[in-house]
C-alpha cells in the first residue's frame, strides 16, 4: 500500500473528483464532508497517511481541526488547500505543524508531490515510534540492578564509579554491563546513549543507590 489520504472538504464534487484522481494515482482514500466527521471517525495513525484539508469549511474550519488533532496527539501530516492566498494564515498553519499549504486550483504534479512528501514524513514518524517502542520493550527486560547500571552508564559513569555508587565489586558491574548491552541489543556505549536519548531517559536519570 502506497498510503492513505484523508480528504476533508465540504464540496461534494471536489471530494468525488479528488478521490477519483488519488485512487487512480495508487492511493487509498477516505473522504469527509466536515472536520467533525473526521474527528468522529478517528483516523488511525498506525499506517502511512496524511490529511488533505480545506481551510474554509463550515463550523470547525481547517486550522481549528489542526489544533484539535494536535491536542489529541495525532501524527498525521496535514496538507492545507485554500482558494484564497492568505499569507498570514499560511505562516500560522506551517508554524503549527502543517506539512504544506497549497492554493486551489492546484496542479496534479504539485499535489502528488506534496502528498508523497507528507507520506514519507509520516513513514519516518512511524519508524521512529516503532524504534522507541522496541527500545522500551527491551528496557523492560532489564533486572532492577541492570536498570541501575544502565542509568549510570548512560550518564557517562565508568565501571569503577558505578561499583562505588552501588556498593558492589567492579567485576560484578562488568557482568551487569554485559547483560545490559546484550538485552538492549547494542554494541557500543554510543549506541546505548543514543537509545536512552531516543526514549527520553537522559533528562530524568538520577544517581541510583542500592545494594546488590
């Protein structure tokens, strides 16, 4: 599957034409006549997707929907479409995280390029999320002592310092360190630190005291 495009527009003829065009281009398509309809159907973030969103739609407009989706934690990239050239609105939308802002009528080439870019962006997001989930799952396999050692290793402590902090022998720390590296499936300290940064651990790591 090349990707799923969610189209939100209150113009039925536009929805029909755009859905036909994107399906012909190889995409899966879901259409919504309003922003609320999209919210009610809660599009999944789990597959490569993006939202093609008209700015001027009744009730909940495009920027308002963008704001609500952000509050809900959606990672779907948004491509705005507008029949009006509104530079301040464009700037605000992009600053709020929009992937792109296109003016109607938009050429097929420009539109498809924007969609391809949005889907590539979402694939990268999903890949990062998968890596984070995998890293957290591996972290959960550490014993309490291995977790203490992990926390100190990623803060740059050497074996001797960790042994002193935890009140145990240096050779014991070497064994725990080996176990940490194996379970986290990394081959170097740099990889371990990078992994800790990726899952947001370094900022909250504190010295760990305890007994073996």
